[in-house]
């Protein structure tokens, strides 16, 4: 079956996306070879983006974070837009994403489960007050602080931190009840992606990723292509139109 046929025959799709969904919007995958690893910081990104580093060295964390993690002007690409369309048509029930860029919401998607949080939300660690990402970006201080003096932390899951239990269990619910699961833009080697996949018991598992993944052999359809390119070719039938 082609992806178009699978989507036509599905009634409840769950989409699971990784960094590859956003690379076509110009957001680098910091695990990929031409990503951030080979750039100009003293520490690798996974050290800078860890909780102990944030606590010990917030200035250096924010120097990196402001430069690399706040692409607030990035626009949704064809993949984000098609998924929003599929949700509107009643086909897609949820997007589970490892990305923190908020591009699915920007494209109009409603149910987006952000496993790793979002750069669009930030909170004072002392009083809990919320701040938008522009405040973090435009703040003159090296470390953004709340009115109360507390340090503001992005609502992003850092290395060494656990995932939000509610987001995780809601993700499991949608994966468990989906008839089709589309996994895209992830190498499926990083926690929790591979673990979540085993809750799927629907009919069709589709993998879209530039490179091969360890799950290719288990999928019903494997496409080694760019996510936006693949999804832009999908036609969405409007259920209400007769
Ligand atoms: Zn505060």
C-alpha cells in the first residue's frame, strides 16, 4: 500500500515526530553530523543542555540557548501544515513530538503532546510566574530573572530531567488506540521514542526518515525521504464534502 492509501483507509492516525520534522524549517538537529556538535562551544550541546549544567552555569547555558534554541521566526513547513490539515479532517488524533519549537501549533494543530516541553513557555523557578520566549531573547541580563529575583527556566526537558508524566501517559493513550502510526524524522535510537512504539497495536506502522532506523524491519511502509516532501504529496479528503 502507498502512504496515500494507508491514510485514506485510516480513521485514527497518531503521528510521532522527531528533529527531522523541523529541519526543513531551518531548525538544526543537534544530533546530526552537520548539526550543532561541530560548532563553536567549549562543551557539547548535551552537556550544556543538562540540568546540572543549567544549575551550575546558567550564564553559559543561556548564551547557547539564546543563540541556538530560540528560532522564534521559524515557520512551519509542508509536514506541519499537512498534519494540521489531517487533524481538521478528523483523520489525525494526536501529534506526539520530541521537538520544542512549537511549529505544529503555529501550523494550526490542536492536540500536540510535547514530550520534551516547549521554548514558548518559561517559568520562574522561585514563584512560578510565566514568561514568553521574547522575554528570554530580549532580556539584557545574561541570565533572565523574574520580578521576584528568581531565575527563569525554559519549560524544556533537559538531559538528566524526567519527562512529564501526564504528557507521557496521554501519548501512550493515543498510540495505543490509533489504527495507524506514522513515525517521522527520528532515528528511533533515543529514549523515549523506541519505547513508546511498542504500545502501538494498530494495523499500519509507517516510518519516514532520511536514514534507516532499527525499526525499519517491523514497519509496513518505510520511506527514506524528507518528511515534508513525503507529506506534501498527500491529498486530504474533506469528510463533510459529498
Ligand atoms: Zn518569580
